C-alpha cells in the first residue's frame, strides 16, 4: 500500500465519529440518516465526515432518489489491516528475540551464582 494512501486511510479512521460510521457500515449498507442517528452532530457534519471516508476510499455512496446510501469498501480496510499485521509480526519477532536473550542471560547469571 502506498504511503499516501495509507496516510489517508489512517487519517480517516483517526476520528471517533468516522470509526463509528465505518463500524456501522461493516454490518451492511446504510443511509446517511441511519449513519447520523447515533452521532451527536448535524447532518451536514456527518456528510463532511463521509466525504473524508470516501476520499480515503473506505466508503462508497450512491444517491437514489432523495436517499444517499453508503457502503464499505473492504479492500482499503484489508490493505490497512495487512499493513498493521506486518508491523505486529515484526514486533512479535523482536520481542521473542528479546525474551530469548533475557532467558539466556538469566540462565548465565544462575550458573555464576552456583559457582
């Protein structure tokens, strides 16, 4: 995933209201009104948050008649998840090596005390 795309994704997910919307959309499509219902903000503020999510490629919307329906774009979320998983694996390896080193040091110190 390109750095700029990843930056936009994490920027979009940095806001609690946008995370709430994404969470709701993972359950299925929803209208803007449905997304706004649990949020303590105006409908125009919700639309602005949705624009950030759409710009990041996390959400797609379409207007049919007077209703704008939003859907999650799973590919972008999966790409961010993949990036996070790679970081987690890297840190787990480092922590495993540190744990092995500390265990070995502990074993050496116990041997020295026995002498």
